C-alpha cells in the first residue's frame, strides 16, 4: 500500500486504523482438537456423520404411548393404560407397544416401536407403584395428549451428510458440543497470531528486580502481552532492549522472522534516544509516526517483510490505549473474526469532564447500568495521567471525546468504548 502521508504528519485515528488493517491478512488454518477450538473461527464447513437426533427419543421423563389412546380422556372421563415396562436412556425396548399400553420412559431414551407420543410424568396419575414395580401398574389420563408431544425426532436438528456449521463461524461451547455429537473431534480453525513484544529503554529492569536509582520495572511488556492474549493472540515477551540502535535493529529482525506482528514499547516519540523510526525505516517502511489521539500521540506503523511492526508509546496507559484502539482490530482480523471492534454505547456523565484537546481523547471510566432510569451512567476515573495504570485497571470503558470537542458536562451523553465486551456483533467490520 502506498501512503498519502508524510511520516511526520499527524493522521486521524480512523485513518490510522484503516492503514493498520490494510496491511493485515487473515492467517492460515490449523488442525486443532475441539476443546482447544473454543472461541476460535472455523476454517472449514462441518458435516455431521450421523443424524442428530440419531433416533426418535423422549424429551421428558414420562410415559410413551399412542396419542390415539388418549383422544377421549377428560376429567369427567379418565382413561387408564397398562404400564408394560420401563426404558432408560441407552436402553432399547425390543417389543412393540400395543393399543391401551404405556411404557415408562426416561429423557433421551429411544421411543419404542408403536409409540408416537410422550406424556410428562407430572400429567398422569400412576397407580400401583411398588419397590419391585417402580414404574407402576397403570396410568390414568385426564386429558388428551397431542400427537408427537415431547418427542425429539430422528434428524430433527441435522441429517447425516449435511453441513451444520459453516466456515467463518466462531465456536461457542455449544459449537464444541456439536462437534462432539457429530464425530468431529479435530477441526480446522484459523490459527492464532504470534506476537512478539519488545520493551526498549535503559531505565527498565525485570519485574523480579528491585529498581535502583533512575530505574523502573518493565510493566509495559507484560500488560501488552496480556492484552494480546485477551485478543486471542499468542504473546512472546522477548525482554528488555537497551536504547541502542544496533541492539534494537537486531532484536526487531529476529522477531520479524518468527512472528506475525511485532510490538515495540517505547522509543516512538522521536527523542534523542528513540530509535524505533530509524530502525523500521531502514528495515522496511514507516507509514505514520503520529496519531491524533490522547493518550498515545506518538505511535509508529512500520511494515517489514509484510509483517506489521508497531511502535507504541512508552507511558503504560498510552501503550494500552494505543493497542486497544489501533491493534486489537488487526489481531481479530488475523483470526478470521467478522466483528473486529468492541461496542460503543452512549451513557450519561455523572460529573463534568474539563479535558479539552485538539486530539481525540480516550478517558478512563467506569460504566454502570441505572435500572431506575433505564440508562447507562459513566463515572470518569479521577486520575487520567497516561502513567497511572491503576485507573486503567479500574476502568471498564473509555469515554471518547472527539477531536476539538470541548469538555463534556454532567448529565450529557457521551460515547463509551466497552472494554468488558469482546466485540460488537451488530456491525460486521
């Protein structure tokens, strides 16, 4: 793709998202055991090897009978049927039910020959129940039973050889159950993207170390790894790289060779020791360096050998917001999801927001449903600094104030990007 922007030019959030997605492709499929396929996207049509249900069976505990035997039953004219046996799930009744007979049957048991209806046990009076004959000697019906009542028919859901789930479907727990029921223990799903995470900075130390003077722990590497995993990716935290151009170049080259996306935390701002732009421009091509958003103005999109290498801001919240807005949709596209973005809803502000900026603002906030007024209300976190992770931890949404918008006031409705919902199924991106 050719860029219409100078790399020093500030571009809009929407333009940045579109550009990232333009370099993103759906990954190939892989054979996966069904339990590991939960939440994944099918890359093949799934065909059943048997009818579901495989035989006519009872949907309830009750009595199998002929509907015609109950036609004249009423409170004033009860009808008695002889109980000729009992059948549990997994068992088969070898006889054939005759007129005037009933068979005690359990949920899931195969409907016996001659029967066409099941009456729930709660809807009959059982006579003659004993320890040796728990099914009873006979039942009394006080109302007629509809033909086919409480019967699940053979092939009712799917017939053998038919497609029950198409490629592109996201597998839910119910979908895993369908795979098991139809003889598909291993399926082809879109593979998960491998994402390398490099944290740059001479000030960083490992989380296992106590920081000395001028040092801080590497929190970004791990928060970004968690965000990648939350988006379905496979994160690799490759450790800390010093503010050295040669070291960063070597680390990026190695990461690109074995990953589908590379994230670089820090070094994107263009300071004296920020080498992300130089490295990406040398190894590939840079498409933008600044996005009109806050937090996260300094963000660099580079492409090396068809692999997205993205430089995120060094401030912890800016890095996470940048990932959420610009990169999470790309990771979902790689995995074949139809909906790429989280939902945006409107909520009433509980207090004033005095934040004003020429950039699009993403304010950390907490959303709650007010049942009395049948609306959502949103409370802004007190601390909006891009260095304070605690506010991001407490937030379940980001309040979006558009470019150039003045501060919003109490009781105004604002757009809120839900961080607690995976995707917006109302829109196929």
